[in-house]
C-alpha cells in the first residue's frame, strides 16, 4: 500500500469490537508466517534455491494468474517445487500440474498471500487503522462480504487490463483499497495522524480526505503508466479498482453515518480549540 505519508492512527473511535477486522489481520499473518514457504529464510536473508522453488510452486497454485482467470486455461507445465540441474545450471523443475486449480477460487486464496514482510505489514497497517470504522458502520457480516467483493473486483479489474499475463497476483491490497474507499466516503473529515518523510518523519494530523485522496491519486497515476503484479512490484490497477468499488458500495451508507468526533489537543504544532 504505497504512498507519500504513513498513517499511524485515526481519531475516530469505533462503537463495537471489530471482530472481522481482527480475524482478517490474524488470517493474513498466519498464512504468511506458517504456510508460505521461505519465510524463515527471508528473516535471515539466506533463502535457499529449494525454498525459492517451493515458494514459486506455492504461488503458482494459490495466486491469481490473469490469463488463467480471464481465459480459464491452465498451463500444461507448472513449477513442481523441486530443484534440478539443467543446461544452464541449478534451477526449479517444471512439470504437469499435480493438482486441480479453480481460477475463481484462486482470487480468494490470493487475498491472503504476500510477497514479503513489507508487503504484509503495509497492508495490515492500513486495514488496522481504517477497517474498524468501516466494519462498525456496516456490521460484521456485511463488512466481510464487502471486503471479499472488493478483493474480487480488484483482481478481475487488474486481470482484464492484463489478460495475457502469466505472473502471479497476490496480496490483500485490492480488498484493503476497498476499505480505504469506503472510509473516504463515510468519514472524509476524520483526522488521521500520519508520518511525513521530510528529512525526518514529521508527525501531522490531516483530514482523511487528504490522506486517502492523495493515496488514490498516486495509485491512479502509477497505474496509468504500468500494471504489474510480480512479488517485487505493485499492482496499482488492482488498487484503483478496489478503491472505486469500495466507494460505490459505501455510498448508500453515507447519509446515515454519524460524523467523527472533533479532535482535541495539538494540531500541526498548535493547540486545537
């Protein structure tokens, strides 16, 4: 979830416990730490070839692949997770898939996969800060459905723009972008504490419409230049699609949403009245 500012807290207390947000946070962390191959190696900085091959096979099986999703054709050869020695030296072995894969179901599983610690922590930070208020307004069940719909919309939106891509698309970014879009519609005046990198990290308290609006403009700008999905890059088009769908789905709730409380205390170095 890239941007020019880093949100750390919003001044918008929720009325009830956001159990679904907590469950989504826990599920993403557990899938990454427990189920994703190579996590231990990524901590020590020494991922082996065997770990990288297992990770490649894992992502090929559970991630979204745009050409599979749009054309519904699975490849004849996929990474097996094994290593071998070929004409160009050691590498990952490919072979016929030993599993059945549903491209539609892979959209769901891909929402809980991440390419690294920064990818995971960035998504979870945004979900932690903004998810509780959106869940509070929608209710637990509707929020869960909303989150999944935004994730599906993001994946399909990206896949339609790059239907021939065979690169895996992973991450909760599209679904979380939907949460940001809903927050912008429901609580545009809520104050958000952010860190702005300017020589040092400067703490500022800004309205949500500035923080999230700027975030969306940057995603739209980047997506106009490229739509990429590799683990080391960002699927900006998926962010744009998820954000837009989140705004549309939240719009009917805007009229009945109570405004956030007026913040008190220090604002931009001065005491707010």
